[in-house]
């Protein structure tokens, strides 16, 4: 189990191994866009993993392809629908809201 901290609210929630960051963020009661139902097709759940990057799954080809089409992507960028919690360390994410371009 890992603790997820969601910025900018600072809300924390315990997250089970295997849960997507999108599901964890929604379970915490935070608002996050997710237009395609978690299929890495829209990019609206773009977030920054600020800490605990090794505590989430590696980026796969569909996520790489979608991230390549989004303005403002950096080394900390992930799609919340594709990043799975590994349970190895605590994670801090930053929700982007309108800054993500959606």
C-alpha cells in the first residue's frame, strides 16, 4: 500500500497496489478530467508525478503516443488512467486542470 498526496489540495489517500492513479484520485474526491474512460485516447487526465515516480508502473507505448501529442508534457508527465500504483513507495501528483490544455 502507498500513500498518494494530491496537489494542489494536499489531500492524501491510501492506495492499493494495482490501482490506477485516476481511480485513486477520483476515490479521494478530487475532480480530474477523464474523457475516454481510461483508454489513453484523450490525454485529459494528464498529471505530473512530483515524487515517487518509481512507485508507479512504467510508461507503455499507448501512453507514450498520447503524451507526444500534448502541449506542456515534461519528464514528470503521466496519464493518470495508465499509471498503476506499485505499492513500493509513496507518491505525490499534481493535478493540472486548465493548464493541461483541456
